[in-house]
C-alpha cells in the first residue's frame, strides 16, 4: 500500500484516498457552485500545473449533461454524458476545467497523445439516445465498446504517425491554454486521420460499465 499525505490529510493507501474523492464527487451537487475543503486541498496541493502558476481554486462546479451549456457545451460530445469539473481560480477570477484526481494525471508524452486521440474519437462517434440499453444485460445508460478492434490497438498504430519531435516533446499542449489535451491536435493531423480510417472498420457494442469491464477482462485472459 502506498501512503499519501498533504496539507492536514494522511491516508494509508491510494485506494483509501481515491475512495474518499469518489464519494465526495458522488455526494456533491451538480451544476451549482460549492466549496469542499478536502477537494480544494486535493487540487491546490497535488495539481502540479496549479501550483506552478501560483493559482488557487476557491470553489467548484460539477457539471452534468444538463449543465454543460454555453462555453462548456463541448463536454457533451467529448465526455459522452459524463460529468466535467470546473474550478474558480484565484487571483485571476476565472472558471477552468480541473481534475479532482490530479495525482492520476498523465505525464508521459505518449499517454497524453493517446488521450488526445481518444477525445477526438469520442467527439465524433455515434451517441446513445434515451432508449439505448446494454446489449448484454439490458441496463440503461451504456458505454460504447470496441468489439473487434480495441482502441489500444488503434492508438498504437496512430502513434506511428506522429513525428519524432512530437513523440519526444508532445504537441504543444498547455493545461491552462487548452481545456483538454485534444484542443491542440488538429483533425488534419496524420495521426487523427489514421484513427478515423481505422475506426471505419470497428464493430461496436453498447455495454453498461460492468459488462464493459468484463469484456475487457475476457480479452486480457485470452
């Protein structure tokens, strides 16, 4: 077990720490400003880009699909109905997207490039409607599963389309200037074009989260 300590908080394991964050997210209001001492401490102490800029988050909003409007409407396609957290940053007095799991942020260039590609895919792929249900168990609100070709397989092929410079130093993404990694990746980039090309051969299934995880587990066992 890996312990973690910051500010006045101490946890014996990352599992315990993450479970508290998850419960805080679950119980927090949607689409309304709120303050939570613990969540604010997580961001202000563990988010390296927030610390680097000497910013502080003083309040939060967790936006669900209904709250993702105006300047946040891009979230509807990019996160496919999932929540999006924004923080109010001082001293600049500006709302900006921010993760509540800053310790899980991807720091390796290739991981960021793959995340950018996944966001591009998510924005373009077909969306579920209110009547869509899991094709295995029938539960509502399923996720889209790559049945015959995994996204990981596609991403590894797409990585070959980035230049050596991009693989070494990234594509110029900056957490503050870009709400998300894909904001600085053009749809005309060879890697993005390759991703769309490969996705034309993908067969999809609508699966609930549990069935989705089971399908991925089966592939690992195979």
